[in-house]
């Protein structure tokens, strides 16, 4: 799995949780080291994700908000236009637009800070 793909999946994973999770646990889930997850969280923050860090024995991270896939793909200024295009598309065109949007988001996440 490419780094950008993993980052996009990490956003979805964090969104699915209702509680704090440690970098170690996230790393185990994705098959990477704790340090990789900590670096990933820094990269996700750079791209607009907001995390809350929790202290203590059960400390970890909670994702408070994240940009949409569309925003990651084309930026905030074109996000609504892309969402509208996807909404108005039909059948295979809609699926193709969603796939292309995800690919653009992955490339954005792979860019260096």
C-alpha cells in the first residue's frame, strides 16, 4: 500500500473510532511502526486534519476534523464545484469521478510538507 493510500485509510480509521487510540495500536492495525504513525499524523495535520492528543495510560489521538476527499484532491476553492460535478454525474461517470478524486487526494497526501 502506498503512503498516500495509507494516509487516506488512516483518516477513515480515525473517523470510525469513538475514543482515543495510541500510535502503537494504529501502527499495529496498518502494519507499520509507531514512529511512522506519528509522522503520518504530522503530515495529516499539515493537510488540514485536527487531532486532539490525550494523556495518561490510555492516551493517544482523536481525530476532531478532517478535510473532505474532494478538498484534498483540488483544494478548498474548487471543492464545492467538484462535489457538485460528482453529485450530478450518472452511473459509470460518477464512479470514475470518485475514483479520480481519490487518486488526486492520495497524490496530495504524498506531497512533501
